[in-house]
């Protein structure tokens, strides 16, 4: 039988007793990695306004739609012209920025001229006296109050339309053997009309 020193046994007993008398402390569970969701009644409703959605849809529709084509740009010189949509009447512009056109030999041309007539502030008409037959292929010359030529062009039909600055002008219309002239006062966009009759 082994003999242990008495002091060692007492120390061993104290160590074991202390270990047995030490209360066991329960470890706390680690905190959860996420919070539990609040009750359903505590959730704030998320509402995407209908008007906002509709505005976005309408904006996309407008921007992605096919807008009407822009009107043709006015030409820059007398040798260039443009045709009004769907017509054969050609509108020309001088280097001074004066627009003009002529025609009206047939009914379709007269309809086209009537459709764009409000864009011009001067209308010149040439016809035969008595029977009222229209006269084409005349030379039209417009002079300002100082006698300087503002516009000189040939009229391809009985109607000649021009858009000129406000002022007082002399309009001279010539055929192969005769010239007539009249004075006219242009006041802004209101159209002035001159009629020339030939024998």
C-alpha cells in the first residue's frame, strides 16, 4: 500500500472539494444573426403611387413615339426651292430672304396655292379682260419706294404670291408686248391683292 504524505492528501481533497463546490455557470446563447421580423400589423405599407407610374409610362410613350416630321426648311437662295407637302407648287426664296411662288394653270394648282396663300402678304393675279381667261408666263418686278428692285421673277401661272417686308412698293407685270404697274402698301401679314387685266 502506497503511503502518501498527509499534506498531499489534504491538498488533493481541497482541490477536489473546491471543484465540486464551484457552481456551474451556464453559457449564454450567442445573439441571433438577424432580428426577428416585427408583426405584420407593424409593417409600414409600401405604396408606389399610381400617378408616378403613369407619368413615367406616359413620358416614355411620348419620347419613344413617332413625332410628326418637321416642316421643310426654307431654301437659302433663289435657285433652290421647296415643294409644299403633296403638291407641285414650288416656293423659292431670294438672297434677300423674300419668299415667292406662282402657278394656277390648272384647278389642282389653284387649290394648292389657296392652301398656302395665307403665308404670303402679296397676291398678284393676271387675266384677259372681258372673258376672264387667265394669263400665264408674265414677268413680275417689285420695286421699293426708292425705285430699287426688291424681286424680279417669272410667273408660271396667273397667280403670283410673295412675302415682302412692310412698306410701299410698285409692282410691274409684263407680257411680251406690254407692261402694267400698280402701287401697293404692305402692312404686316395682311395680304394685299392686285389684279392685272390684259386686252
